[in-house]
C-alpha cells in the first residue's frame, strides 16, 4: 500500500513539526492546521480515479519520503537569485529557498505607498485577523486534499496587498528556489494576493530548481481582485528533472477588473497547475494562458476552471505546448457559464506540438453552459511540425535543427502574444530560447525595429 | 551549370520521373511546360531535395557536383533556390529574421563570415529598393496576410538576397492576376544574370510572354518529350498538350 504510506508519512511529519510551524500563537491557526491534516488523512493523495486527475498520476512519487525543511539549506545554493529580470532591473523581489525567506537575496525595501509585500509568517505576526479571514476560505474540488495538506503544513509563502487605487509600476518578483540539497525535501507555500478596488500590480513568480535530489512543492495561492483592479500574474516554472511541482490557484475577480495569467513551464518531472477563476462582477475579464515545453519523461498538467457567475463577463484562454521525447502534456479547460451569466463571451484554445512519436498529449476542453445568451468557443488540436513549412525553411539554407526551432517559436507565438507586458513577454521568450535545442535567431529579434 | 542525367524518381513505389535529361547553362532561362500531373512540380521538389521522393536512378549535377544525396539546406548552400508555387506562411517569424537566418546559414556553410545586423539590413534594403518592394514587407511575419502577388514577390526578394546559382520557379504564375504577374516577371528579369541558370516551370504560356525563355521543354509522363525555342510555347498555347497524351507518348 504505497499510497497509504505516503499519506501516513505526511501525517507523521505533521505531528513532528507542528510546534515549529509559524503562527503557533494564533488560536485560529492550530485548529485550521489540525483540520487540514485530518482532511488530508481522510482523502489521501489525489489518484487517477478522480476525474480531473485522470491523466496525472502522483503515485510514482509516493515512495519518496519528502521531508519538511526545518532550516534554510545552503548546500549547492547559487549566489545569484535566478531572477528572470536582468541584473540591473528595478523590481521588488522576495526570494525563498526551499520555502524559507532568503533576506539577503530579497529586495522589498522602500515599497511605494499602498503596496505591502510580506512573507506569510510576517503577516501572521502583523495582521493576524485579516489573514484569518483570507486563509479560512474553503477550497472544494478534487484537489482539496492538496489544499488541506498545504493548510496543515504551510510554513511560508508570500502575502501581497495593494491598497485601494494604488497602481504599482514596478513588478513584484517572487522566486522559489527548490532542491539545493540531495535530500528529498518538501515545502508547502501558501500565498495570498489581494488587490483592493482600482489597484494594479504585476506579479512574476519564478519557480526554479537546483541540485540533483527530488523535491516536492505543494503551493496554494489565493487571489482576490476587487472591482476595477488589475492583476498581471506571470509564472515561470523551471524545476529540475526530479521535481514534483503542484500548484493550486484560486482567483476571485470583481466587476470591471482584470486577471491576466501566463504560465511558462519549461522544467519539472511532474507538474500540475490548477487554476480556478471566478468572475463575480459584470465587466470582469480573465485571460489565462500558458506554454509548456517538455522533454525527457517530464509531465506537465494545466487544469483550469473558469466560472462566469454574473452577466457580461469575458474570458480567454490560449495554451500551447511543445512535447519532445517521452514527455506528456495535459490540458483540461472547463468554462462554466452559470444561469445568470448572460452575455458571457468565452474563448479557449489548446494546441500541442509533438516533436516525437513517443510524446503524448491529453486535451480535454469542456463547456458547461446554463445561460442562453452566450458566446463560447473552444478548440483543441495536437499535431506535428508541418512538413511543408520545414522544407520551405530548409530549402532556403536553414539547417533542420534551426528550422525546427523557428517553427516552434512560430507555434508558441500565439500564446505569448497574450502577455500584455511587452518587456516581460521578451523575458519569457529568453527562457523559451534557452530551452530550444539548437541555436538560431530569435523570431522576435526584429519586431521592435 | 545544371545537368540532369537519366533521372528516375518515384513516390511510394510509383514512378513519376522516367529518365529526365536536361542541361541548363549559366545565363540561360529554360521553361518546363507540361500538362497537370506530368511531374513538373515533382522535378522541382526533387532538385531542391524534398523528403518523400526516391531517386532510383540518375544524377542531378550542379557545377559538376551531384546533389542527390544532399539535404535541402546543403543544396541551398550549393546554390539551389526553389520559388514555391504556394509559399508557406510562418506566423510570428518576421521576414527579416527568416532571411537573415537563411543567408547566414548559407554563408556559414560556405565558410564565409556572417553578416551582422547592420550589414544585413543595409543589404536587404538595397535589394528591396532594386526590386521596388516596400520595406514594410520585411517587418511582417513570413507570408502571413500577404496577397498572392506579395507572396510571389517575397519569393523573388528571397532569391535576390540568397543570390542562387540555380533558380527554379515553380508555377510562379499560379494565383496571380496579370498585373501581379507582370511585377513578379519584372523581378525575375531584373535578377537575370550570366552566372545564374534559371528553370521556369509553368502550365501556361502567358508567363513566358514576360519571362522570355531561351529553351522550352515539354514534360509529360515523366519524360521530356520535346524541346525547342520560345516558339514551342506558342505552339503549345495554340494546340494544347493533346499530342503528349499517354497514347502519343
């Protein structure tokens, strides 16, 4: 019973470390943690018997006893922060190393008025009542077990608050460095992003792995975007070949507000990002997009559920994946239009490019519509590089490897175009460029001319 | 310059070319005409090295070097250029990136220094000026949203930049109205060079009013059935390809 032992291992760990977890002084937190571990014990790890976990199997990792990190690990730790920004870029930055804040690499000094950037532990100290209301919110759905485990074990994470009307120009970057040790470690960050009315911020989250050992991150992020607020949320996932990356994101979107997400996954033995977005106010828009580039036996799963609860809301989704070798991609995208959500406009597109005969893609687009005046479109395709296009480029003298690279860049373009911040789009292109197997000119090299 | 000797080729076991012999000297333009399905496009693809065709016999020599075993990119580096009947659209890849990658790949292959961004832009702008092509076309993604005429002009621009020894123009007239055809033909004529051999593949004579060939060949059922001067094209226009029916062949 492998499955049992994993669950038990986490339950045992919890009793061992609970006294060392932050917020022990908070009378509401201990029951929350206890409830979390009890619920996790009941549910166990998600299995492929669950509908939304059908294509992503966690079991192969069950025999690894991921241990919680009890202190900051400096083994193999890189000196630089692995930012996606150039060294001299002017950004606010929080850096976590296996879940622990690395103050030396962070920069959250001189924050502008209206912006608060803290770790979870700092927020527990400075604003416990406010935090209680946010953390005690229920998470349902088939990944409830992961959220419950996170609730029990959450040791750190970031808390970002943007006050009413504050428009923050500089991006906030949060870097999670994983691995760094050969021991199998786990961390369970809990993140919270709250934008008050009319505020704006750009958040860049960068998960990057080091070292050779397996590690697990089980992240839960709660996002609240009040009326008229705008959040641009970009994520780079560049974990190691031994990493298990699980991320559950819940977003509440108010009236006339915007949630823009782009996830770029370029590494990780097994990764799953599950986004659940709720459009709760008229005029709200969410744009959830991503690209995943996988090779070896990597597995990448994007599962999204967008719910339109009220009239006049819109959503769009563009996901593009490139799968080489034995890698596997999963896209499950559900758009739910509730009964009152008239005049919803929803668009969803998933395309995957298989570079190898052994790569596999599972795409499951779903529309659930209960209103009658609705525009919704979805499409999913999986294919190979177009042979005629490849010949066209090669017939101009471009070697096959470079020709393939150009076509891959071309393929991904449609997803990257969704990133409204041009500078960040270009930085994401840098990472894609690093992934590509051969050198070639960047497709976007000349566009700024 | 180009010598095709007894070229036999098949697709999936079906013989398409049944012993082509053709010599095109530097400075000459040869037209290959023929009915649909005669193997004209196959011949152009096989010279350029497209996958999926088996050359079962014969040779394709460019300046004495056999191309048949080379990859398409290596043939391009040796000086082969194929202007496509249906140029491919490549969203997100600007024309300049494409042209620079192509030109520098060929230069690398031939042991020449790559052009840097400045040198390249200067060179390309000179070519667009000579051909009367708007620089706007350089910034746009390769062939995306181009009209039929623009796509063909883009082929001519690529040819001007890559400066091939052998240019093959496959059904360049297809999909063009007469004005676009004139513009494209004018581009081809501007690129006429004593150092270049050109092969124009076409079903119709009308293109040859504008690109005047030195020799005309009729390809039917995988073989060259007749060769002659430009008057042969006129004759075909009047009489059609009936005499080259399987029975006649």
